């Protein structure tokens, strides 16, 4: 029956213009014509907000930390609430705060579980839901710097005129419509291409043709396994001997000792799995599913699953991951030479659990000043020094860190604040940052963007703290631009 029948699917349209037209057309023509001018304008702003929320997920983690099932049902229910409020207001002052709460916290916010995504939705509503919407207003947030990119909301008019306005005045698709930088399109197109090529690579035949001279997947995996065993075969940290040699084991020492324990576990797993695989290659053991999986990962330059479970979140290919692993080991070996002091500048990205290091900063400050630990928060002060070698001594009131890069914007080192990205500049390397512990009252200062810091570009669950960065623009601009430190 299924083979013979005609199958129909109803998929949401792609593109901001198509989404906006579809959102507007779900309302009957008579309903729009009978509505008063205020309701028409707010309804158009609500449709634009809906289309932005639907289409922003195109940009992946920079769009939303998670995927949400927004639908026209959310728009229809929001419009019903809007109509009820407008009927009750009797033509008086529009209850913007109530409407924003219903749309951002209940109707659309009911789907959202990530705090940063909820903040994003509320900032969109703060931009759209205001008195200027009742006349003609720029619908592209913070687009004043962009030449020739604009979309104005029309003055209240008829149903067809609204559709004509969308067709005529909305230009080609651009990230600027979402408040993002044009570089965001480069980023998601690159991710699409990488995903496609990765799939093609996995579909390639695994056996080399006779006489072609190409190495088989097994030969490639054998070579990689031998190199890794030679590189990490003798590596390990004698944690117990280190603890015995310490006069005092403070918060910083605990952090580095925990890091060494994690690295020891990972090193043991790497050696065990590689030796097991080599026995399988030699015919001394039957190849199991886990050994086959390890061989495939080594051949495709991917991090093996069993290693990933015992390590840190990472999107790197295996070769880059190994290089990064070596650098992490080098930082711990350097600290072992002088375990009573932390490094002048700590490579925060080189820690498996960076949150513990930030907690240690608060603990040391609390002990030093006899303050209550639960009243302290971390505060970031970006210096003008770009490299760790430029720092002469350790921080007196915290710890210097390095290893963060900004995505979605850039750091203006001259004027010491966030600024718009340069064209085709996907990441901006951050200077050395002084992280210190302060009371919650002192952390609440103006002109600050609370920038989320993530371990990987996938964002979402890899968040571990917020950095306070100075800004001359409104913080809402950077929220909509998806600015974060990686």
C-alpha cells in the first residue's frame, strides 16, 4: 500500500523571507483586516521574531546551543495572547513587559532549556517589542554599520500590502538579519563542507588496489599505533612521590594533581588499547569490535571512542589531538619542576577540568583575605600583553591565564574592548587575562558583556564560566552576534 500511494510532506520553508511570508499567511485575511493598527504592527513584529527563531538554527552552535522544536503553533498561541491583551487594554498603553514575558518565557521560552538561548530570545524581543514598532522601524538588529542592508517594518496597512512589502524590500539572505557578523555564513558553510567530505571519506573502499602502491587501512593504522606507542610508551606521572615532596598542598596543587591523575588514566588506556591492537594485527588475538573501531579511528584520523571517554571534550582530528595532548603533558611536567608555585601564566585550555582552577583562585583569595567563599565570584581583567613570555611574575591578586579565542567578534587590544570582527577572521586570539576573585557586589559594573566561555566550538554542555569583557556597544549586540570565547 505504501509503495503505491502518493506521499505528501509539509516541510518548513528555508530562508528568512519564505519563513516570514509563511508566518504572516497562517492568519486569515479577514482577521488581519479587522485588527486595529497597533495589533497589525505587533503581529508583524511577532511574525518576524518567529521567522528569526526558526531560521537561526541554520548557524549551528553559534545560532543556538541546542535544537528546539519551534513551530507555527507557538506563533498562533502567541497571537491569541496578544489579541486578549489588546482587547483588555482598551486602546491604552501597550503592556510590552507582559507580552515579552509571555512570548520569551512561556510560548517560545517553554521550549528553551539553555540559559544563554533564553537570554538570546529575550534580547530579540527587547529589540522588536517596543513603541517604535507601531510605525516604521529597522528590523535588522544593530545593522547601522552595514551599508545597503536594511529591512523596515511597514506602517499599518492591508494584508496584501504586507506581503508585497516583504517581497519588495527584504533583500537576499544575510547573517546581518539575525544580528550575526557576515563571517557566520562562512563558518556554517565550512562546517557543512567538512561534514560532507567526512561522509565521503567514510564511504571510500577500505582495500587498496593491487599494484597501486597505496597503503591499506590496516597498514596506516599500524604505523600510527607504532608512532603513538613510541611517543607515549614511557610517559606517566608519579603523583604519590610528588605529594610526599610537597610541604603544603593548597588548592592550586590539588588542581594539578587531579590533572595528572586524569592524564595517567588516559595514558594507561592508550597503551593498553594499542598493545591489544598490535597483538590482533600479529594474529595472537582475535580482532574484537573495539579493536576494529580503534583501527578505523586511527585510519580516519579520528579520536578513538575509548580515549575520548577518558579525556576532555574535543572536535580535533587525531593528529591535532595528539599534538594538543603533548602540550598538556608538557605544562604538567613544567609545573612538576616547581610544584609549590603555579606557572606565571597558566594555559587554561590545557586543563581537563578548567572549572577547578577557577575555583582554586576563589579558594586562595578567600583564605588569604579571610573572606567567605560563597560570596566570591571570578572576575576577568584582559591585559595588553599578547604572549605568556611578556609576563614577568605571577599575578598578585589572582592568576594569569592564556589559551582563549573569541568567536563572533574580535578583541581590540589597543582600546581594550570588544569590537566587530574583521572580514574572514573567524577567531581572534585573546591576550593574557588576569582572573581574580571579587565579591559579587564589586563584579556588578557597567559597560560589561558577560561572555560565555566554552571548551569547544560545539558550545552547549561545554560551557564552564562567564568572562567579563569591556564593551562600548550594548551587551545585547554581542548576545545576538553569538559572541563567545573558545
